[in-house]
C-alpha cells in the first residue's frame, strides 16, 4: 500500500503524543501501510536551531518526507500552538515538501481550550507546504491517554473511537491516492 511518515513533534521521549503516534502506527501497519517513524527530538538541536539545511539529519528528514505518500503529524499543544521542535523542522523542509501528500494532523494537550490549534495553527502551515489532502485531524486530551508502568497505552473509549475514525479515514484516502492523482 502506501508509505506513511509518522512525525512526532514532541520534545520528550516519554510524551503522550509520541506514545499515541506509535500506537496509531500499529493500526496503519495492520492496514498494510509501511510506517516510518520520525521523532523530531532525535534530530540534533544544532541542526534545527542553526537552520543547517545541509546537516545529514535534515537531509535525511527531507528525504523521508519526499518518499512518503502520507504524513501523520502529531504534536503536543503549547501556548495554543504546535511545538517549537515541529516548527523548527517544518521551517527547514522545502517550501512544497507536502505536495501530493495526504496529511493527518493530530494534537494532544491539557485543555479543550487548545482544540482549535490544529485548525488555526497547524493546518495553515501544512496547507502552505502543498499538502494535497489534509484529512480531519483530532485533538486528544492528555487525561484521556494513560501510560502504564509496563509501557502499554490506554486511551479513553470516546477518544479511541474518534482516533480510529480519523486514522481509518486517512488510510482510506491513502488507499485511493492513485485514483485521486489521476482525477487531478
């Protein structure tokens, strides 16, 4: 099927955002997609903050975006916007790095006050980067994501239902991407 780049914009390895993405990656893999995880926190800070377009990690990230058919972008919400590490990486990608791509925006945060961050902060950037189709995203409250001591993840039933719906919609669009491309 399709190659999906699953981008975690969390600066923390133990974050709920990162764990949620890796959990959803399993569903996409089970649906036949090849999922490639990219945790931005592993990109050297000097490359991101120094805007070093030629740094091997930035070159590699750019190539991952180029090879992907679809991109899942997950971010914690801070100050009503997506994370700074995500912003730093997006700024270093080519202007139209998402051209022809289907994109699923996801966000996590502590309050419903941040729910519009997907539509008013993240979606415009993804659109400006040429995304062919940005499917409906989803905001999940931190309290709805529980990480157990053994590392397993539990997601509140209502959040699970909504997340599976947007992931399945994303997967379905990816499955029909050649038809969409031919119709364009």
